[in-house]
């Protein structure tokens, strides 16, 4: 509670002096002997109710003066509000869509599993800006940073193994592409994160992955790398005019893609991120849950009080008491005063 015009408390002091003057000076002067020759006949006569309540109008006036002063002091009070300011983070998703992501050690295959689990990750976040880069032999920006999660989800679903004809795994190109998509407004302090998911080793592109990682580190961008693939690996199915077959090495043996785990660990280390190994759908989902816990953004809690003018709570009763006093003095106690 607060008072906007506390100086009106001086008016209360003046009223107090006036009341004191009336009680101590004027009052005794009015008390005189009653000149009534038959005063002895009044002995034992009970005073009427009006006489006994002769003080009531003065009490009503005192109350209305107190309320009037309080109203003139303009009291204010209000409700305390808690303001929660959430500042999300910027996340660029870098998804491998090379041919090896068709391997079926994940169900139904690596790419479909990654898309489904990434979509659930998107559905569980809030206040973050998301973007999407896909890569194979080169990197493409599917979606710049946005808070329209529906758009990101739809573009994620449309990503497939045939959208980039250049086969291979350009990890460095994908990372630098994601890094350059981050922008900060003046005074903005949003954290920035890249989640890079791949099942292979860097064998395409023009940018060295560790050089891209250094650029990310210089900009304060953390990179979480996820290596996808079962421990024993899996052959890569290929659709041909003769039906489904499996990719083979030049010597005729089955091609089993290998994850360059050391490279992914180094990228995470340079950028102060973390490396995760996903060996099946369940571990990949738990990895995303871990990242969600690590990257929650910032929450600032502030409290404000919204004040409202409350003078009418005192002035309206004061005017009501004024009407009551006028009624009492004009009707009930008219012959007493």
C-alpha cells in the first residue's frame, strides 16, 4: 500500500486541533446553570433517547472527516504479479541423408528412425528457435532458424535419401553451414547449439570438420555430435532394376559404413559439447532427452505490483456519512442543538 498525496495528513492535524479546541475551550463555556424555577421537579426524570445520543452527530462528523482525509491522501494498493521471462536457445539440426542412412539396424532404417525421434524432440521443446541442415556429399539448408516448429517438422519429414544426388558424407560442410546460420540481435544472449547426426566418416566436401569446429568454438557455439549405427554395423540396401541388393566394396564384399567416432569426439571437445553413440532407436531417443536437459535456456523471474487508485473506498463512505450527519442534525436532533 502507498499514499500518493501524504501531505494531506496535515489536514488531519488541523482537524485534531479544532476538535481539541471545541472540547477544551468551547465546551466548558457552554456548560452553564439551567435557569428554571421549577428545576426541583426534574429530579429523577430520565433523559430522553435523543438527549442520551446527543454526541452521535459529532461522532459521525469525526468519522467522515477521517475518511475524507484518507481519501485525499490517495491510497493505492494492488496485486503482486510474477513475471517469468524465458529465453530459449538457437538449435541447428544437421542431419545426414547419405545413402548409408538406409541401413536397417534401426527400425525401419537409420534415416526414418532419426526423423521420427527428432520430431518427438521438436514436439517437446518450447521457446527455442530451430533450423535444419541436411547433408550427404554436400550440405543444404532445409530451414533457417525459426520458431515455427510445424515448418521445421514438415521439412524434416520431406528429407529423404534421394534429395542430394552427391553421395558421401560432408561433415565439415554441414557443420560450417549450420554455424553460419546463427545470428544474434544486438544485446541478445541466446545460447547456440548444433546437433549433428551422422553414421559415417567425412569423405566429401571442401571444409575440414575440425576447422569448422574451431569456427564454432570461436563463436561460442556448442556442438553435440551423434554417431548412428549398431556396434556390428549393417549393410546398405540399394534399389536396382533387378530388385533390392546391398552396396558392395570394389572387392565384392558387403559395404559396412564405419563411424569416425574419434572425429565426432574431437568436434564435441573443441566446441565444449558432447559426443553420443546411438546403437538403436531407444538409445537415440535417450540421447535427445539428455540434450533437452542440458539445453533448457534461461529463465528470469521478476515480480511487479500493479497499483490501483483506492481513494473512492474512503470518499464514498465519507459522503454517505455527510448525508447521515445532515439528516441527524436536521431531523432527529433539530430541537436538541
